[in-house]
C-alpha cells in the first residue's frame, strides 16, 4: 500500500459510479494490506514499445479514451478544491533540496483529477484499440490541456528524435500530434497554447525527476542515473526549436487517416 492508495481507490470508485469502462474496479485490500483490483484483459506495450504501438488507429483511440476519462472525471473532488479525501494524499512530487523555486513554472490551475501517466505501458489494447488504463498511482489534480500534452508526449511521441524508441523507426511527429488533438477535440484556442503548456511541463518534469531521485530513490534514482534528466533537457530544446511547426501542424487542414489493422503482437 502506498500513501496515495486510499485517494486512488476513491477516484476509481468515482469512475465506476460514472460508468467509465476504461479503469479497473477497486475491490478492497487483501490480508497483507495490498490493494486488490479487477483484472483487465488485453495487450500492453513492452519497454521499449513495439512497432505495433505506432498504429494510427491506436493513437486515435488513446485520444478518445483520454477524452472519455476527462468526461467521467468532471466534477470529482471539485468541491474540496481537488484535494485528496481526508486522511489520504495524491502523489507528491518532492523538489531537490537546492532548487531555486523561481525556476520551476507553476502548473496550470487544476480542472479535474485524472490519471497523469498514460504511457504505452499503462494502456490496455484489444483488437488494435485502447480500451482501458492501468496503474493510477500518479493520479491527481491536473488540467485537460496538460494531460493532453503529457499523453501525446508518450504516444506521438513529443521528444528529440534521438530519444524516440529505436523500435519505432521514423515517425512524423507533427502529423501524429495533429491526429491526436483532432481525435481528442481540442479547440483552436487550445491548440494555440498547447505547445507552451508542454514547454513548461518539460521544465517541471526535470526538477520533479531530480527531486524524486534524491528523496524517493528506487526506480526514480535509477531512471535519473540512466539519463532521464538529459533526455528531458533534449526534449525541452526540441520543443522550443519546433514550437511554431507543431502549432502550425495542429492548425492546418485535418489529417486524413484510415484505421490500419493492428500489427501482430
């Protein structure tokens, strides 16, 4: 059991009551105090993700599933300012002890509670479509635009091409971003500000990863030692270099696409 377990359980209960089919159901705790959830049948990506994860139809369905999650999450915890239920907490991101807080952009004002970690490894796929999400440990307050960016960051992916998984080969990042935001349904004004949201997220992510490595250790420390900080720095520079191109791509004529058959797993 983690510090955020009770908060996540409450959120999962809300999603179940809202009729959202894309999350596990919370069943309680076993005799050892471990959280017990329903099993969701399907495929999830490996690390690094396989080539089949690049399928454009799958990308579309991830954006649609994200929109459904946001609709199901609307209003949850709003009356308490998106705080966790009494006696529990959302995932807390510790900052490094030597941080200059003026260098860390404030996150957008929270609009809802959501998943916050929709990586290829956390999406259940059936017949080439995203049908459910797992691993809600990082759930907590966010904004719609921020989670659209964070999810696209993994699925487009929005990163320096040197850091795109070798298993994916070459991908048209601008075109895939347009496909993703079309499928989610971002407005024109939201498309104009999305890249700015992403640039600020990269700065926060660097400080948060460094802080997690310092204070939480474990997997966070291993990721930092393996170069996650350098990859985030490259991502930030790539976003800044291509900000105009990405924004133009989102505002151009709609991308035509056809659902392709999912690749063999």
